[in-house]
C-alpha cells in the first residue's frame, strides 16, 4: 500500500496586491490569485490542477498569526543583539547577522516592506 503524498501549500513568494479602490486585497503568486482578503475574512482560491493545495494554503493562512508571534519571540530573544536587530556599538549601525532574516519576515507580515 502506497502512502498518500503530503500536499503542501503553493510555493512562494506570496505577494499582496490591493485590488484597486475596492476594500479587499489579493494574495498572488506569479500574478495568479491564491486568496482574497476583505473585511469579511479570507477566501482561498481553488487550483483546478491541484485541488488539495487549497486546504494546505488555508492551513498556512490560519497558522500565520501564530507564526508571526513565534517570529517576534525569536527575534526578541536574539543573543547577538538583545532583540534590537542592530549590532550594539557599531558605527554606523549594522544589522544583526543572527536575526536580520527574522526581522525582514516580521516587517513583511506587518506590511512594512
């Protein structure tokens, strides 16, 4: 008996795009819509070629708040920079090599990059 292959989410990078003057945002991969977000919630689009991917995408979106909280916790506990994201005592200020990638993900999740 063959094991069922684990279905994973749509590979990134995912990008957000404001849908004109409308009050919703599109989540896209390579210009293709993966999900729509508006004041009523999130709609995850079906991929006819890979129908199981919609569930994997939905699970990933549902886990996003927990993942963001974990990223913030990890960044704040960085032993190299004490959670500042900057190597203390360097002029000019240099980004911390141990947590620069985590801070970049946090900024992206917060819509700041």
